[in-house]
C-alpha cells in the first residue's frame, strides 16, 4: 500500500510538472485510498429524513448510518458535508453507542452538548462546524451513510 501511494505521487508529479499543489493533491488522494481500503466509505444523502428513516435508508442502500470512530474517519465525513448543513450520524443515547451497537469512544461534542434538552434528545447530529450535539430523533435532516467490508 505504501508503495502504491509513493508510485501514485510520483506519477502525479511527473504529469503535473512538480508544482506544490501536486503534493497536496496526491496526499489527499492517498488519504482517500486509506479511508476506502482500510476503514470504510461514507456517502452523503441529500434527502431530508428523521433519524430512524435515515438509518433504514442507509441499511437498505449501503451498510448503516455513519459511525465515526477516529480522526481519519472524522476527516472523511467532514469532506462530504456541504457548508452550512447539519447531518444525522449513527450515534444514540446512553450508553452512547453506534448504530451497530458498538461502543462510542471517539467523540466530537460541542462544549454545551450533549444536554438532552427536554429529555428527548436521543439521536446525534453533526453541525456545520463538524461538532456533535444530541437532538430529537423525529427532526428531519440530510445524513451520511457508510459502507465497507468490516
Ligand atoms: Ca442537545
């Protein structure tokens, strides 16, 4: 895999005459490869849905709602969300766990969250600053699915 990345960088450098932006391009391509091969792929779905509608859509058409378990996956998700948009991700209340019931260790809470406003905020949304907050599951938002072989 490392060899592939180096080879890829070399080819891009040759094709694009060694400009600085070439290195950046090949680096982001490398991190996309890493995400795809070693972790999972994320897909942005631009359809408004409640949290449970979003979950069933993802389970039907992909694997599940997005589960974000480390910084690399967090960056991969960030790249998909348009500016100013909030999305559902697959994280649920106490004990905080992912859509597949695995425990959540990686967190990106807004400092005032999770506040369980009204005692009914059991689902999690990623805001436009890419931080998380608990929200009422019946609200409608666009969302991120994931797919992968894991
Ligand atoms: Ca909240």
